[in-house]
C-alpha cells in the first residue's frame, strides 16, 4: 500500500461467499479507488477474498457496504474486518 496512508487506520477485510473473483476483484479495486482507499489484495478464490485496506474509518465502512451489495454476479455471505496494529503501537 502507498506510504500516504500509513498513519490512517488499516484493516484486513475478508469477504466470504459465492464470489466470481474474475469480475469481483476489479470491481473491488475500482470501488476502493473511488473512495480514495489504499488497498492490496492478499488472497482471491471462488469463496474468499482478502484485502488489506487503509483510509478513514467512514470510508472503510462505505467499502464494506459496497462489497456487501456488490455486483450482481456475486453473493457475499459475510465480511470480516480486523484492525491491523503495528508492532510499535502495541508496545
């Protein structure tokens, strides 16, 4: 992810369902870009997509809502979100 979002909240978002990753992954990338979120995909498959995302909490919430509604050719069952905490912040 670009350095510009290092000071903003970072989360790991896991999307679970019946996912057509060939169409959903580009959709996710476009949606994140429209919201101005920094993102990086860490896993893609037909039933799970994981991404690291950084930005304002409200925009990450909007990303979750957008993904839950998603394009018509996917069925999102669950979205899990976990904050990413730097080792320095834990000390």
